[in-house]
């Protein structure tokens, strides 16, 4: 075949313009950012994986005193609704237990209470910390220390002048509640029926879709009465004056809340004062020099979902998008509460856990 008959090859010379170079750089930059983001998320995931057992993820926060001092007073914070208890509060307790420089503890309570089990769990571990480490412990009540919030405050035991409440604090609310709402009338109006199948009729004693019978009401009442007795027994341990005057405690254990002055008058607290006053008392109980002691609190550790703004770390009632289905089911499950509220459990503040 002659050269004249061979197909001609077309060579195209592509010249990159400034505009195409710009978009090329944007693409490479985007890949870099995505890779860096993936690496950071991986590191956060690895860090998060050890939070349950590794208290090194909790950072100290300076409150006052000598930053170079060896002796410490630790402020353990209990804020918001108490759920299961085995969360940030427990991590703070474990952090203090391992830190031999901590010579006294101030428990800062700003909570309307929460579940019976969660409140009791926190009380148990605070009391255990105080006894095992022989640490002076003082409670500082903030805006609210009601029901379960008052319950956990009894961890101070019989130490004198150990419970302080701010002047505007609401406390008390000594009692137990299992929320129940009867919407059977509304269902009848719209011709909706509960067709659930259960192994026994008592399985649905707290169902909102039917009226509660007197038999079932009596059973539920007996159930929470046992929890109420424990609540009062715990108060006697933290408020020894009521051991010999149970009638005085019964008079206060009506579920009502009290101002700090009313609480003081009724011996539910020892002093009206701010957290600085509680810290000073802790220093005094531990025989520490205020000018040579460091006072610290603790920062809630970051989590992967928290960094991403995920629901699992979103405080219920914070104005965010809302809880997950799992959280909703957990909060609305029939359970007993040491909680100062008449609303369904879903309407809560920030979780203490």
C-alpha cells in the first residue's frame, strides 16, 4: 500500500486555559479536604472507642487556686436529667478515684432528677468514692436540685455543714412518679381500638390506650411505695436529723419543691451559698490552704457523633432537630422516676449522662 493511500492521523494539541486549570486545582483541593476529613473522623472514632474505660479522655478545667499546686479539690458536675447514670458523671467519679492529688470533692448539682435506677447508681458511686478515698465531700446545689437531684446529694453522708444551695435554688420534690396518660376517650372519638396481644392483662397496666383499673392502680401504687421508702431511708443517711424525727420527713416528702430558705428552715440543706462557699467548706474540711490548692472541674469528652452534630449526643429539649427513635422509646417507656415534672418524660433538659 502506497503512502498516498494510508489513512492520515490527526494530532490534536490541547492547550489548558487558566479557567480549566482553576477547576483542576479545585478538584484536587476537594480530594485533599475529603481525605483529611476522613482521617480526622477516623481518629475521633478511635478516641471515642475507649471512653467507657479510659478516663484520660476527660480533661481538667481550671476553676480557681494555684495552678502549680499538687493538692486539688475536684468539682464533679451533675447537670440535667439523670438517665442511666453510667455516663459522664461516672467518668468524672472514676477520674477522681484515680487522681491521688484530689483531697476533697464538691458535687455540683443542677438537675430536676431522673430515673430511680440512674439516680441510685450515681449516689452509690459517689458514696463509694467518699468512703474508699476518705474524701471530704460537699454538695453545691445550683438552680435546681430536685427529686433525683436531691437524692444524689445525700452522698455527703452525715458530714456536718456539707450541703449548700444557691439563694434561687429549687429543691426537694421528694417522691416517686410513674407517668400515665389515658387517651382512650380520644381513641373512641376517632374509632381507634387497641388490639394488642399480651400474655396477661397486667402486661398493659400502664397502657395509655385504656383506663387503669383499681386493681392495677393498687399494684402500681405498691410498686412505687417501695421506692419511696428507699428514698426516705437515703435522706435519713444524708440528713441524720430525720432519723429520730420521721414525722418531720413525712411532712416534707409530699413531692413539693422548696426554695433554698424553706429547705434551710426544714433542715433539708445546711447553708445558703454559692459554689465558692461550698469550695471553701471543702478546703476547710480537708485542712487545705486555699492559696496552695488547685480547684478543677472536668470537660465532657468529645464524641464522634457529637462532633458531627448527631442525634445521639444532642440534648433532648435543646431546640435541636430532635431525638432518635431509640431515645424516644427509652424516654417514653413506663418506668419510675425521681423527677420533678408533670410532663411526659420526653420533655426534658440536657442529659446528665
